[in-house]
C-alpha cells in the first residue's frame, strides 16, 4: 500500500475540506488512485500545531470545535504555530500550503514552501502568492532537491487550467489566453446587467459569500492580475511580475455602459489576458472588455470562471468551471498529489529534476 504522509500548513476552509476528504475517501482513493493520505502534522496561526508520527485522525480534526490554541489539547500538540519547525521536522512526504495570499511578497507562504522543498518534501499549494511572486525560485529549489512544487489550484481552484494547457494541449502551439478569472467580479457584472448599480451588486455578492468585506482585490482586478502572471509565466514562458501587467477593474463601469453594450449586442467582462508577440515577448493585461455575444467567454455567467487558449493547431480552446470553493480547491490539492504519485510511479521524479 502506498501512503503519503502530509503536513497541512493553515487550517482554514481549504485544508479543512482536504482533511474532510481524507476522512471520507481514503479507502476509495486507495482502490481508485493507488494511494492513501495520512495527516501527520497541522499548523494554524489561530489553533496552534500538532505533529504525530502515526497520523492524526482526520475526522476528529474536522469535527472538533477547537478554540484558539486548541491543538495544545492533542497529543503532540502546541498552542503555537511553529511553522518552520513543523515543516522541517514533521515526517511528511508532502507539505500542503494553504495559508493566506500575500499579494506583495508572498510571505510567509514563500518561506513555508522553501523550507519544505529544502527538506526534500514535495509542496502542493493553492496560494497565489508564492506562485505568482516566487515560482521560478521555488521550482529551482524543488529541482535541486528532487521534489515537486505543484499549484494547480492557484488559478482556477479545482478546474484544471494549468494541466490542461501544459499536458493535454502540449504541442498545440499555445500563443495566448484570455480568461474570466474572478467569480466575484463576473457575478457583479451579471447583476448589473439585471439592473443593479455597482454598489448594490457588490453588496449582493457579499451576501452570497462571493465577495470579501473589502472587495477591492476582486473588483479592481488585482486578484486576476496575480492569476495572469501565473498563467503567462507558466504557459508562455514569460517572467512577468504583477507590476508588468496593466490593471483596470470594473468599479468605473456604470449601468449605462452595461445597457448600451447590451443594446449593441455586446457584454462587458473583466478579462485577464496575455499573448506572445512576434518579437517573442509576452504582453499581459487585466481590463474590462466589451465582448460580442458569440465570443466563447460572453456566455460565462455568475461566479463561474473560464479561460480560452489561443492555439495554432486547434484555434480557440475554452475550459469553464468553478474558480473557487473549499471542496473544489481541496480537489486541486488532490490533483497535485495525484500528479506527484504518477510521477513517482513512473520513476520520473529524479529524472525530471535533473
Ligand atoms: N477558498 C477558495 O475558494 C480558494 C480558491 C483558490 C485559492 N485559494 C487560496 O488558498 C489559500 C487558503 O484558502 P482558504 O479559503 O482556506 O483561506 P482561509 O479560510 O482564510 O484559511 C487560511 C488559514 O491559514 C491560517 N494562517 C494564516 N497565516 C498563517 C501562518 N502564517 N501560519 C499558519 N497558519 C496561517 C489562517 O489562520 P487565521 O484565520 O487565524 O489567520 C486560516 O486558518 C489562500 O491562499 C487562498 O487565496 C482559496
């Protein structure tokens, strides 16, 4: 039986959902995927940390209502989240990084990833920060240590946008992409089309739990900009920083703009895009765009995300799916672990790293 020991860094929505899946699906994974997961460590800013060589009961972890510092009650537990010690010393094969996204320098998640990789542990993460701001460096550390750094969930949650483009569309001549990469702003635009003003639409999005109390990162395009950086660097071989990507959000759009577009057969969408230019450089932007109704992204409504890839062989190829959600994002972590498992089974981890 193959069993991967995992350490969860951050125990909020996504890692709790992963622990829940472990509690419910390990037997199924063992027969369908050929491995099971064993949680050997968890750290969380609020709850503290716990390490157990034999494994921590996943069901207990998700069903117990821990108070602040509550992991101290568990055997091997402490009220402090000593991330560095846990990441370096826990007997984990894979470190699962799901702490908060820091759009400025990616910390402390960048350090979490680096500590794990330096200690020969694979890293899977849904955190945009380390991927958008330090992927090249972290990939190099991973290669040197013959381990994987995987981050499918950082762009479109469980919808497999990175692997689709890198693996399934390999050789198709990908030259660019355009996408709806923020469900909140897409929901807001839809509600504005139904007649609501911008502020009322944002309030409704907050009511449904789509928008944060401070919706700036969603509606001003900053969240999309990080995702565009990740996709452009990963798929088009660029080396962009967020400041290289021009960024305009949807807050200046009025109901009049939306109505006029509708009358003329168009629909406003917040589009993150990048394209390889003839001189080989990559240009990327985030901006509201008026799309004709027959555009593949024009019909993507609500909190759904989509990306259209421009390819030489197939023309435009579009993938649509959820771009957020706890379980959906935990699934992305599972898909990363499956990729690691398949690579290990094929004996290619060391080979790929050389
Ligand atoms: N949820 C989604 O739909 C989704 C989709 C795609 C990507 N993501 C990304 O996935 C990551 C996790 O998302 P989430 O929804 O699980 O967020 P969350 O519910 O806010 O959970 C993050 C957890 O990490 C803890 N934490 C923060 N800093 C930490 C540190 N230095 N050390 C240890 N723990 C720390 C937080 O504790 P406190 O609460 O005490 O701060 C919180 O419990 C984020 O980077 C997010 O952007 C999420």
